[in-house]
């Protein structure tokens, strides 16, 4: 009898019925093996069993757990298939959630070497279910459309991956937080509740196979989207558990489902699948899946793993959380498994003298020699790993390790050498070097002795290594790894600098999408350490590199934007977006711009400026690029003017154009796009009339293009799509063929990956993304290809992808993400689950202005024109949704003017973060709120916009989340004069006339904060003793010399503008607390004004700053009793 731990379902009900208890397990009976459980699967069956809704299940008490992976600990009488220590998987139906279990030998399947035990546990149930349904129930074939409910779940994701392997297109429903992970695996996700998936599948002609794990009323919906000859495969019946957690009987829905097969008027079929270990195909299917996993046909995604002691948490969190893949219970720690083996198998003591078979050969352990201990400085034995520090003949010391499993075995309880001492040959099926305990791999092992230079990197049996160049030079002769690392160090060393020493830290991939990374450090004489990062990869071709190099991930980064691999990838992204993305425009041909470049049809064709009369329809691309400044001594880049328009119409040689233009033309031809729009060559640059007309059409030009090509890494028009050369190649010595060619691509350590680049990347990394004009181009274009120097990045409204696949799983949590997919998501529904559609649309504009205001402009007069296209699009969206909009006035909207005027500078106002499951959350200024000593930028002397517009300042602006609900002043009139009749043009003058309370004050700087010292009563519950006044935030640097400088003696005025409730018991507050005690907390915003000279009859002011007060007695505090009711004209 052996003691062990197990989970027990004590009664049917919620997670509280799950208990982890101690028990004793008898020896395995005849025909059974005893298994030390490592991982058990967790699925819908376990949840339904715990709730008592699983068909024909046991009554409590029982131990759940439908499948496991573990190691054979003992065999009962009559069992011969497995030996102690063999790794196996088995479908158990019960008893897997335990540290030990006895299971019939006939159901156990051996786990091949190189297959991860976690993956094996998932294969034995989740993937077995998926494989049987895909392979036999639905017979999924190439070109079919497959729809999966719960496509991010354990079984659903397996169906998706296996169906994709068979060449099918996969669609499915999943929680929105998991959509990006589904897309990365090739699926097209939908939200179940909005039913848009039904419309889409019917548009496509129906699904050839639908896999429905929900059941109940979902069966009817799934049947409705079937193609005429489609099949509905049902399993699981999890909808009741997912909806309200209450068990429901699945009998009637299943009977209704099966009865549909008796309808003679349709060819649609239905079936219900239930996995069983008694099926004749059970062992063959499991073995096939294990072999496919070993061969690398797929990778099993693991969503979460819980320890056995956390079984209640695991059941509670089942069906929630981000990501896709299997859910597992880790039954035993590795130490616990080893201890169980020790208890069971170490029944007698045996000794062996290793000096008989191990010697010291130049500081290394040598099998077949003798007396290694005589020259050993230190010896340590951990498990089967023998560690020794040995002296070489020259007196130097070397560390070495061997795996005793390779030379020693247990024969009936006695340790013996595998061969006689003379000429001993180790067992080559066991690596001489010990494995890392947690490692599993699909690659072959090296048979040769280890190299002390590179430590046989990238041998997965070792941890990450750190080596210096001198060590590599002294490594084993003809060592491929040393040669590779040496070449990398020499290839990327800083030029024209004296290097004292160099090192390389080689790092294994941290995830299934990551690549091997090489961290290089160069110690420069008289200078700082230069650091670089590279990734190691190879082509996705048939076959693997030899030996340990099979560990290198097959992800080909071409290093050349025009390589066949990159072009094919770009075409695939574009075709997928156009044909499958519901949020993206699906057009391929649209009306061409008024002027466009005709690239011709052959590589030698010149480029001609084509003038469209308004009827020419075709596909075209746009170029987004930095113009840059002319380099010293070089002529200005060619651009369209009134003088050269006729010559450009006749044609210009491609070689006469800047590098950005040449690369864009070349790539358009590779994409088979004939027409290209480039602002510098399609707008007459010396005609203000043409510029004013054409700049206002940019919304349609970018919005109608097939793709926008973005020279994201290029700092100017001559940088090109690939301004840096970041790649080197390495041919493994002694072997030939593309599989043995490795590639190294530099990824500068200070450069954030495009996807995860928060805030605003530095100009030296992604200079294009710092430009204000580019924000509009990105927002308006349906899809973009970014040329980032060492890879392509694709953006559309639904998806973001890159060549290296370094994409965050939970991407939407980054609120400052640059990607269009995120911005569309955030602006339409993320974090706004409890507000009306009008508020969402208003918030959309504020969020875009917030992002845009942080970007750079060469000419301050472009502050409004550079976002005019987006503004035009927003107006159309507001009008379509029935939102009162009114006129567009210097970046603000007439119908929401007071709310739009609540912008501020110098304060970080955190946006709303609501939980999409619970709808709880708040709009608040969080712990990262920061007070700044006034705005950092000056106010430009050139007129851009009236002072009440955010466009009048050059600093980044912020808005409160979701705006304000109460107006504290009255809008009487507002006007903005523009250049020409178009309201989106440049502004020449403007004013707003308000009626409200005006309080005179002065400002001072106290403890580093700007204070309005006469506005008393702020945030004090005690009498106004020591009150220093209200903190305010200037809109610009008021200390800077010039006409906008403010002296401390100058009079200022505050005007209450808007307010909103933020905390209380009422329904309209941002943070509703049912048991909140006290009065509702309200946030009020004030404009800070200064008096200016004007001929107007009404006193005239300019806005110079902003202030706010949050409290429960805002009507009395701050003290506004001295304020006077008056009309205020702000210019």
C-alpha cells in the first residue's frame, strides 16, 4: 500500500465540493499498471461530472480526471508491455486527478521520446476527441469551410489546428479577448452573442462541417449555417455550464439533433460524438497523434496549468482567461515523482567504483579510461549526473558532467556497467550529457563528446550559455557551434572601434513563437560596452538540420523586403484581409485619385504622371514616408511643381527618383499593382490652391487604396525600405542543402518590436511613426505594410502580423499600442461596455486627438490640416449614427463643444479600464497621474487656432474618459473662419462666447506646482487655514520669453466649464458603489483665462490653462462667492 494525494468530488455542486485528500493505493491488480501521474487534462467533462450533468456517470464520492500523462511505477501480474520508468498516456475517465493511479494496461499508450508530457496529456483526450471528429465524423478535406464553437477552447483549438493541417478554412466563435490568438493559428473568430457569424457563413455558402460543443439551442443555429451537404458534429453540451453554471440534461437536445437525419428533404447530416477508450480506434488514434507531435506537425498550445492543490481554482477559472489551448492539472512535482520511484524501486543497496570506467583526458571525463578521481579537484553526484572539476596536464581546471545512465544499469537490483571495462561503449540511446529535468525535444541527440567552448549550444539539454570569443577559439576542432557563434561575433562587431573582448549569451526560445536569441557584448577600449541582439532561424523547408541544430526554429526572415518569401507573405496577408476580414473593406478596385503614377507593366517602364478625369477605376497603392531635409551638398528631391508637371506626364526614369519611391515602385510591381499615389509627386507643391484642394481629399485617397506601403524605418525620402542590413548566413560545415543553412538577423536591443512599442517610438527606430501626417495615413488606409528594416509588419483594422511572429497573445491590454487593429477595437467597444453609442463615438474622437497631438510636424500651420481627413471620416460616422454633430470648428464639434473644450496639458488622465466580463471598473486618474511644472513646449507666434482649441498648443493633450455630463456655463455663440469654404481647412480666426461665473485671481509657484492663490477652499474639510489655492496646468510654457509669457503679477480668471459625477450610489456615476457612504463625488473643470486687448464690446480673453476640483461639495468649494456672472468672449 502506498500513500498518495487525490481529488474527491464529495457531492454534486459548485467548486466547494472538490476536496484534496490523502489516501493509500494498493499494488496494481492483474492486467493493471501503477502510474505516477504528472499531468491530467481538465475539460468540460470534468466540470459536468462535478455538477452531476454528465451522462451515465458515477455518483459521489469519486475522483475526477479524464486523461493523464505519467510514468509507470509498477506492473501488476500478467503485464509485459511496459517497464518501470516508461512514459505513458491513458484515457481514464476517472481517477486522473491524483498523484498515483492504477489503470488497465490495455488502455495505456507509450509516449515517444521527444514529446512533452504536457502535450501528451492533452492529446489523450482533447486532441483525441478533435482528431476523431475531424478525421472520421466530418471527414474534413482541403478547401472545405469548418466552423467551430468555442474555437479557443482545448478541443476547439485542436479542431482548428488539425483542420488547418488538412487544408480547410476555419471559422469559429470565441471570447473577444482570444480573437488574436485564434487568428495567429489561422482561424477567423466571431463573437457568439452578436450572431454575425451566422450572416457571414451564409454569405460564404455555409459550412461543410460545424463542430458544436455548446449544445441545446446552439444546435439549431449551427444547423442553420450548414452547407447543403454539410455535417453538424455535436459534442460536450457545455452551454448550460457556461451560461449560468447550472446543470441541464442534454438528452432531449441530442435526440432532437439526431432526429434531423430522418428529414428526406435535405442532405445535411448530424451526429453526436463521445470519445471512448473502448473504441477500436482509440490506441491507434492516440499513437498517431503522438507521432505527429514528435514529428513537429503541430504544436499543442497550453493555456493554463494548475497544481493539484488548486483544483477548486482550476474548476472556477475553466472557460475564462485569455489565450487558447489545453488546460492541465499538474499532479506531482518532479521531486515527488522521483521520491515515489525511490520508495518503490530502491529495495537494496548497490555500489560501483566509477574509477574503473572513467578517466581524465585533458581535463574531460573520458569513458573507457580509469582513475579520474586521482586528478579531480571536486566531485558531486546529483541523481544520475556526475559533476567533476578535473586538472589538465598544464595545471588548468575544467568542469565536466556525464550522465551515468549512459554507462550503468540496474540488473535485478544490482548496479553493473553496460560493458566490460576494456573498450567500454556507452549506450548511444541515452545521451552522455545529462538532460535538464524539464526539457523535452524533438531533435536527435549528439553522439560526439561535448565541446567546452560553446558547450554544444544549441543542445536543448543545457541551459542558456554565456561564452567569450577566446573560449570559442579554443573550442573543439571543427565544432559547428563554435564556428557559428564566432562568425556572429565577428560579423556584428562595431566598425572602426578597438574591441578588447567580446562575448555572446545564447538564449533558448521562451515560447513556441520565439526564436533563439544571441546577446552580444563588445567591450570597447576607452568607451562604453556596445550591446546587440540577434535571432537565429532557418528556412521552412523539407528536412531538418543535423543534430542539435534541429532545435533552430524554422522561421525564415529574409532580410530583404523584396525576397520571394517576403513578397509571398505580403500577398497572403493582403488576400486574407480582402477576402475574409469582416471589419476591413473588401474592395480591390476603386476610383483612382486625381493624379496617380502609372508604373507600367514591365521592370524597364518609366513612371508617368496620370491625370484622372474622374472615371478611371483600378487598384492602387499609397506611399507613407518621411520627406526629411535635403542633405548638405545634395539637390532637393524631385517633386511635382507647375513647371515640371508636363515632363512628369511624359515619364521619368525610375533611377532618377529617391530611394523610397524606387522601392515602393518595385514592390508595387511585385504585388502586381500598377498605380501608386505619392503626395510629393501627385500634389502640385508650389500651388497653394492645388494643395488646399488635394489635401482635403486624402481621406478618400488613403481610404480607397488597396494597400499603403509605409517606409517605417526610413528617416527621409532616400532611406529606402531597408535602410539597415541586419542579416548574415551560415552554412553548417560538412553538410549541404537548404535545411543546413542558418540565418542570423539583428534586432537592436533598444528597438521595441512594432507590436509592443508603447507610447511613441524614438525617431531613430521607427521615424515614420513620429510624424503627425502619418497618423492620418495609418488611420484612413484599410491596410498597411510596414517596412521595418529587418522584417515586414502588416496592419489592418482586424489584425496585425509580422514575419517573425513576435505578437503578444493578449495584445489589447496595451492601451498605447500603435496598431490599427487595437485602435479600431478600443474606439468602438473596448472598455466602454456600459456607455451608450453616442458616448463611444465622442470618446473615439478624443482618443484619436490624444494620440495625434503627440506627433511631430515640420510646419505648425499643418496642425489641423494633417488630421482633416480623419475629421471628415469622423463627421460621416457621427451623422450615420444619428449623433448631433454640427460644424467642425478648429478641431472641435459644435454640438459637443463644451465637452471638447475640456482638454488639458501637463496632466496624465488615465482612461477607463472596465472588465469585459463583470462590467465593473472606473474612469479615474490612477497612480501614474503626474504633475508637470507647466507645459514643456512654447506657444508658437504663428496663428494656428483659437486658444480654446487643442490645436492652438504644440504639447500633447489629454481628455477625461467619456466626457462630462453637466455644463457649468452657457454657450451663446461660436465661430471659426477658415481658408476657403471648407470647414476642415486651415483656420484664420475664431471665437467662442460663453455666459458663466468669472473669478479674478493671480498665480504663483508653490512646492513645484502652479497655484491660483486666490481660489481658496480646494480639497480642505477644515477651515481655510493654510490653503494655498487651486493647482492649475498651463497650456504652454508660460515662462518662455515672448508675447505669451505670463508674469506672476498678471491677472488671471477662472471660469467653471463642465462637471461629471465619478463616485457614488447613483446609476450615472463612473464608479458605482452600492454601499457607498456620503455624498456623490463630482469632478468639475475650470478654464484659466487671461484678458487681452480687443475692439469687441464684450470683454475678451484667451485660454492659458486648465484646472479641476474633485469633491463632494464642489458647489461651494472652491469659494466662488466673489465670482461675477458675465459674458466671456474667448479668442
